[in-house]
C-alpha cells in the first residue's frame, strides 16, 4: 500500500515540474514577437505625420470615383498630382 501512495506522489510531483517548464517555454517567444512588431510599427508612424495637400485629396477622390486600386491607383494619383501642381503654378514667362 505504501508503494502505491509514494508512486502517486512521485507522479504528481513530476507532473507539476514538467508543467512549469511547458508554461515557461511558451511565454518567452511571445515576448520576442511583441518587440519585433513594435519596432516595425515605429517607422510607419513617422510617414503618417505628413499632412495631405489639396491636390492629393482631390486626386484620391477622383481615383475613388473611378474605382482604381493598387498599382493603377498609385500611378493615377502620381500623374494627377503632377498635373494639378503644374496647372496651379503657371510657367515663368520666357525673356
């Protein structure tokens, strides 16, 4: 009878020790992933601080109306903004 109770105690003790190791192993990688995500997000915040111009907003509205997305939208907006800035600033008169 003593043999069964000591075997049960040893099994319970081993289970607790193994569970502690399993929890410690799963928590460490999660902390590493969080720091990688934070460092990737930091440069993006700097880019968003730049205010959008009236030309940019107008060209975005036109792209939305045309239903453009992806590379087509980017190309359209680039050309549109270039044209809008060119029309807004008249060419210097030739001397």
